[in-house]
C-alpha cells in the first residue's frame, strides 16, 4: 500500500540510495532538510512515516524527534543512525520517544525496503502464508515486529487501530489439553524433557492464581483517571510474561488472553472508561481460564524424578570442598546476575576424595591446607588434576593464619585463589564464582538473555538436564559485563525485550572483537522472512521460534556448541601436546598484557626448550621424540593454574605466561616441573630407557619489557644463557 513518507536528511548521497528504494515500493517521498519547516509540514500533511536523519540543516535529528514528540506522540518515526550508540540511547529513543525503528548506516538496500514495509505489517493476522506455524499455536499473535515493541501496536488516538479480537472470539479448541503422560507429544520431545516439561507445567499452573492476582491488584490500586505509568508498565510486564510462559507450556488460550490483557494495559494516560472495562474483563477471563488449566493439573502427581528434573543439580556448578568442617549450605541466587548456582560437595580430608571426584563431574575444587600438612594439600591437588578430564580443573586453597607464604608450590599445584580462615560466606561465594568462571573447556556454558523469568527458568531446566551450565540474564543492558564474567560458549537471545531489541543487543556484542565467534541463537515469536533476515543481519547464527520446542532447542544448542568447540580446538590447540598454538598463544598474551597494563598487574613469561632433543630423535627414534613432547605438554597442562597460558612455540620449544606472578615465584614453580621431568623414564623405539631435561629463560612484565616482542626476545636471550651454562636450568637474569 502506498504511503506518504517524509525524509529528513541532509546527506544527498544517502537520499539518492533511499529514495529510489521507497519509490520503487510505491511510496511517495518528500524530502526536507530543515527541521523547522519539517515540523510545520508534518502538522499540515500528517505523513504516514517520517524518516529522520542524524543531522538536519538547523537541528540534529534526535533534537528534532524530541521536539516533535512534545506535541505529537502519534506520527510514526524512524531514525537513521550514523554511528553505534550505547544501549541507553536505544532505550530512550525507542521507548520514550516512540521511534519505531532505528536503521544503521550503511543502509543495506536489500533489507531497507522490507523493513520499512514491515512497519505497517498487520501482525494480528498470524504468520504470513507460507511460513511455518507451530502445532497448537493460535494465530492471533499480536507479537511486535522488527521495530520497537510499541510500533506494532497502534498508538492511542490513531485512526488506524485494527480490530482486536474480542476475548470471547478465541477458539476454545486452541487450548488443547496438555499432553497427558503416555500420549504422543506434539514434537519429538525426548521423554526426559517431556516429563520435565510436564512437571514444569504443573508448577506453573499452580502459580497462575497469584500471578493474575498480582495484575489485578495493580489494576485495582491505580487511579483510573491518571494511572501511574510505572505501575501500568509493571502490570504489562506481568501480563507479557504470563503470555510467554503460557505459550511455552502449551496453554495457548491463556496465552492469547494474556496477550490481549497486555495489549489493553498499554501505557496510556487517558484510558477511556470502556478500556478499563476491557481490562477488568480481561483479568476475569484470564482468571477463569487459569482456573481451568489449574484443575487439569490438579490430579497429576509428578514422579520423584520429574521433581528432581525440575530443579536439576546438573544445572549447578559443582564444587568439591575438602575441609575439616563441613560447609554450611550456601544460599546463592539461582538466576539473575548474582552468580552461577552452586552445589557444594563437602568431604573431610583423608576420605576418598579422588573417588568422589570421579563420581561427580566437578567444575572446581577448594582444598584446605591444614597446619603442618601443606604437602598433603598440594599432593591432593596434583592427583585431582591427573584424573581424566581434570587437567584444567580450577583449584583454590583455604589456609590458616600460620601458613607459610610460599606461593610457588601452590601455583605449581594449580591454586588460582587463596582464602584465609575464618572466611565469610560472601568471601567463599566470590572465590567459588571466580573459580568456576576461569574454567576452560569442561561443561558447556549457556547464557540466556530474556526478560521473562519463567521462560528462562524453563530453559535452565531443559538445558540443565542435559548437563549444561545455564545462566539467565533478565536485564539485556548488562550483557557485555555478564559475557566478560561468565564467558559462555553460546548465547540464547530474546528478541522482544523492554527497552531494547535482541537484534541491537547482538550487534553490540558482535561489535566487540572478543565475541565475534560466540554462537548466538535468537528466540523469536516472529516467523516472517523479514525477522529472519534481521536476525542474520544483526549477526545471529540461528533463530528459534518461540514458544521453543524442547527437542529442537536442545538439538540446535548442542549442534552449535559442538561445532564451536571443535572449531576452537582445531584452530587453537596443538594436537601432539594439547597446548595452545603459537598464534592463539600470541593472541592470549596480548590480551594478558593489556589487562596487566590496565590494572597494574605483574606477570611473568618463560621460553622453554628441551635439551639435546635432536639427539633424542637420532638415538631413540622420532616416535620416542614425539612421546617426550606429548609428555612435556601434559605436564605443563596439569601443573600451574587454569588461567596461566601455555603454548607450543614451535618444534621442541614451549612458552608459558603466569598471570599476576613474578618470575622469582614462578622460577621455583617451574623448577618443580623440571624436577618432575628429570625423574620420568622414557622408552626408546627399541625399548631402551632415557631421561630428558629442559632449559628456560624467564622475564617479568613490566620490569624486563613492556611489549610482547621485547619480553619474548629477553626470555630467548636468557634461554640461550641457560643452554650455554650447561642446560637443565632456568635463568631469570641476563
Ligand atoms: P639444544 O639443547 O641446544 O636445544 O639442542 P637440541 O638438539 O634440542 O636443538 P636443535 O634445535 O638442534 O634440535 C631440535 C630438534 O627438534 C630438531 C627437530 O628435528 C626436532 N623436532 C622439532 N619438532 C619435532 C617434532 O614434532 N617431533 C620430533 N620427534 N622432533 C621434532
Ligand atoms: Mg632443544
Ligand atoms: Mg630448539
């Protein structure tokens, strides 16, 4: 349908790109460059859309938008942004200034036209023909589109308000009874996940009365003549979440009712009496329907396994605490940004700690150093990290006041953290959270960013049951900080969130070099081509249709995780030694250097070379030589802390970097490794025994160099000195 569009933009080149696209789609375009005269013409001509550029001849674009919104809240606006802005900007522009869509330059011509047309797409009629529908879903979705949530909904006072289906017109058949145990589920949901979902549905159905009551209380509380916008926003949020989770649970009729309620609660200053009546009726209908749902589940008794699945321990990070006294249960937040939920397994020293570690899949361990028994703690740490799959298990030590402050043994054994007794719950919590997040490899970590707490709980349950660690973030504006702390392997990202679109969150994440390769899967209620294009355009890897079907979700997440992990391993790791390859090491070293510069930290670096390796090859065979390299790799992997960097520099040369630790400390730690290596008996190709040693040079940042090039050069010089002085030693000065 032809629309009347105003284009306020001073950039001729940009206009010569945009105008033909719009005109080619049958729209009339009027261009203005003066903000002042544009205000007049908008008032006179009442265009269907105003596209506002960054800078007009007399005012900047955002200034113009603020100005027009002082008197006109209804004209549809889009903004052409020249640069990437912070998320606060997006929130302000889309929510407060009611801008329907922000376009970023450079404009992608293939997307621009469809995105503009989508601003008028009537999404009330369900997915467009030819797109997939989800079994059991009611096609009354009022889901918003690519733009701001409010853009899909008519603003108050607009004449084009499409008819909202009456509450009673929702077909009852839409609320098919939930799959009964034993009945074939809608999709090929695995039995475990299905049982879990069933238990979750029951739990959710029980919470329905109080959820609806909460909305009702707000509605009763507010002054009808001038409702508090914050209260209304809260009621709308509750209705929105009720909608989402009802759909995820398959309570489609309730979902549809909640959706209408959400729509009726839109933030309006001048709600008419009949609109309040609609809201009251909506609450009544939702209450009735929720009662019907609740009754259906009343007689359903979940099995113990189902209940267990509902709160899966597997979704928690498991920490082994080897301490004299059992630790009180830590009461930690299970979601939000408070940390990863933890399960603490307390065992007394001396008991069969290793057995416990084999039985449980650990994410970290904390060991108490008892007075006079330091060696026991270090030995235990080394044994733990010798267990299969545990060579980078993060470790912490708890010590008493009388401990002797030699950190080299502890870092050799792999201690990333020390806490002093007695310690508070907060200290322990912080220490454990740190340990878990520095874990590399190990269990896959998923971050789900979605404002709907019930939905994230459902996802945590489903993925947790598959052994993944899942963290939920309900505030999309914190995403960058949480990524840095949690370092997930994959992110699930909701599209419609208050104040910001998932697409913009994704762009922001992608714009930081560090998260370029993070697999990102969008969760979206939109199935149309335009939304899919937007998902990929924003840098997403995949998208899933909400309400997410469990089996599909699990499968896609797993495939993505496997692919990403394999790719990372192949790119970064040397097959023979399992250490970082030169390139990956260099990247990590640069990151360590800039981090150390920023925070004024020390670190030390070492180049290490096996002595007379050519002779090993010549005398005992090349395969024996390879076995030596593999063994040294394993030793370096198992010793030191998870956060230390260890790489194969080339041939029989290795490179190490120790975070926060000086070369004097690390020389002693590395010396212990040298002692261990000397004792290893290698076998030649003809069965003969031999031993090897290494030489190393070591430097400190910043004392011995302030860039990676100088540091490596100096350690190489010291390595050469070590060789010249008879090998089998570590040199830390020139
Ligand atoms: P130095 O004590 O002075 O370091 O003497 P070196 O013999 O260890 O040093 P040199 O650099 O002369 O010899 C290194 C040898 O390492 C030569 C090369 O064939 C061998 N080498 C390099 N990469 C590999 C590998 O992947 N496997 C095996 N088996 N040998 C390797
Ligand atoms: Mg050598
Ligand atoms: Mg060499």
